[in-house]
């Protein structure tokens, strides 16, 4: 991710670069409008499905796409990103919503926004560069597996008194509930999923989400005509308006301002509640940062433009701080919607703003119709999202061609994500990948003989590779074994790029262990090792240690 020359933090960077620093014409606005409408059509059903998957009523997903989508587009650093609820968050948000309710989820979202804002101000935008591919692939695949498993209940219309929290217990409960399968829900889910799979093969530019939902609704109409009830958004979710009006499905009103912790299930704001929500908020912020920066990198590759990584984190932070005051849950840049935005011809963040305005319009006009959407069809949408998110082809390719260390890291991250949570998986994955990488680099450091006409009591060796803590002890132990009986040992360091405190300590131990009347001469020392030796105050010792500029001088 190249951010050279763009280190300063600047608000509205993507918007000002696209619409003010470059000439923004009516033709470009038309392109953005077409792209925004296209992405909006995709976002409306997905936002509702993701909200349901997160354990909250579907309108809160629409509020997220509407409010966070606009705010992040204005303040963010990627001109093509479209933000809103994403599948990756479902595995984090669902437990929070079940334990703390909607108010707890909104408060955690607010806290995660503050953490993201601090990360952007601290210029952590290059964070994504330090997360290895096997770690990213492992936890995203693990999240996809978890999301896919969570959809089986609605997809097949299973009757379950409660859904266990832990994955293995959840799978066992789903298997036990299979006899309660509802033929109507299963038929709707299968038809919707089949349409989603087959639609791209037709080569039409219309997004497949809309025809798939229409196909699912057609199957629902057949079953309802035959007197077979089907679970819909309207049958499961209910709302109460401020004037006391009750209704089913989605309320046809704009998002209302309210304190996140003061929602109808809220238990107020307290320090103990903030402490309890802090781990989840940190997980949301970390995942939001990773996903938004990954999305920006993908879009850079598609368009040739460069994003502002720190500004993108700031935009994501502000969006997640503003959105909860209007009922919005956690949002980040959505890779699939953002890629569709680019393919539809977007030129600036205006397309993301138009996408959010379309979502608001759908809230006001289409709410009664959206309430008729079958839950099995929404589950099918999320199953397709989970499959795309898993990037199965990359997983298979890595399993077939990558080094064993990378395969081990990916499988470890995947299993930890499924069985525990994403933060544990990423932490363990990065630590494991770092240790394996250090072992790999340490093995590259070796001693080689230098051909020279020298007396028998003199040994000349070259150190190839970094002398850091993971390699230094082995190198000096090998040197000690090869230096038996020699009076002069000359080490060439011209290929030692790095020397750390562990290397200095191993060098000192080697010198202390040298026999009497044996001298170590180190020659051709590069700048970094020389600087490290100077900071460690390694001084020449008469008859024991000396430093030289060249091999000839050492001889």
C-alpha cells in the first residue's frame, strides 16, 4: 500500500481530491448517480440480512447504510469505498446484541469508532502491511464458516428454543433440530440461493440480489396460496413508533436521533458497562480497520488511484461515532459493494452518498413491501456472502502451493476464529507467523569459508545473513566448534545487514569463551552493525578483539 507523500492527516481527502482538486463535471455526476443506484439496490437487502444476522431488527442495517455510508464517504480517504454493515462483523455483533441488547451494541459501536479515530490520528494506516496473508485468509475464512452455519436455522426454517453461543454446541443443536425442517422455508431458500449462483452466468448487468429475492418471493406466494405460512420480516419483527403506533416489519420513518445507551432496552451509561463492552469494541475497531484498509487496497488495484490510509481510518471512526446516535450498528467498507461501485462506473465518493440516499428513500417508500421478504431468502443472501467472503479458491491455492509454515498459520487462524473469536485468532496468527518467519530467516544466516592464503593457525569465515537473537547463538556455537586450535579468527561481516542486542550478547559470550592467545578480528562491518556495536560500547581488546576496515587490514 503506497502512501508515500501522503503522510499528513487531512479530513475530506477523498471527496476534495475527486470533486475539487480534479475537475468534476456533470458527466461524472451522472456516472456516480448510476453507480450509486446500482450499489443501493445491492445494499438494501444485504443491510437488512446483515442486521438480522447480527441479532437486531432489519431497519438498523438500513440506518447503518444510510448514516454511516454518507458520513464515511464525506470524511474517508478512499474515493470508491462504500461503507455499511458487513458480514465480517456478524460473528462479533451477534453475541453482543444477545448479551447487552441493542443499546449495548450501539454503545460498543460508538466506542469502536473512537478507537478507530485514535488509530487514524496516530497514523496506524499502514497496519494492514504487518498482517500476513495466511492470517487474513485464515480469519476471513473462519468468519465465513461461522456466518454460513448461523444461516441454516432460517434457511431451513428450523425450530430451536435457543441457539448456543459456542460453535460446536451450535452445530450439534442444528443437527438435533433437523427434524423440524419447514418445507416452505427450505424451498424458498434453495430457489433464492440457486438464482444467486446461476444469475452471473446469464451475463446481465443487473445485480443478482434483486431477481433472487423476487424468485424467493414467488415461491413464498405459492406456499401461502396453498395455506402454508412462511416466516417473513413482518412476521418476526415488530416496531413501536413514538406516537404509540405499533406495526410489523420495518417502520417507514427516517432514522431518529437518540442516545445510543438510551434505547428501549437500554440500561443507561455506566463505567462497568463500558468496561464490559470494551473487548468487543476493540474487536470491532480492529476488524473495521483491517477490512476498510483491505478494501481500499483492492480498489487501488482496480482503479490505479491511491487512497489515504490514515484518513480512511479517521473517516471510519467518525462514521461509527455518528451512526449509533441514529440507530446505526457497526459499519466498515464493504469489499463486494465497493467493487460493484467501481464496476458500475463510480468516479468519486458522491456515488456512495447517492447509495445511502437511495437506502433512505427505500425506508420511506418501500418499507411495507420490504416487510414481506421471507427470512429464508435473507439467509440465502448471507450464505452467498459467506461463500464469497471465504475466498475458497485462494484457500485451496495456498494449501496446494504455499510453504508448510503458511499453511499451518492459516489453518490455525481459521480454527481459532471458528472455535473462539477473531481477536484471539489474529493475535495468535501474527505471533505464530512472526515466530515461523524468524525461524526461517535465522536458518538463512550461515558461516562460509573465504579462500585466502593464510597460515594454518588462522581461520577466515564470512557471516552471511542477519546476526539477530534467533540466529546469533547458533552461529557463534558453530564458530566455536570450527575454531579449535586456531590462534587468529577473522570474521567478514560485509553481508551482515542487521545486528541486534541478542547478537551483541552472543558475540560477548564467544569472546569470553575464547582460549588464551586466541584473537578475534572482525572486518568490513556495515553501518547498522557498526552503529549497534558503538551503542553497546564494544571496544577493541589487545590480543582478544579488534575491528578492521578490510580483510587485507585484518591480515
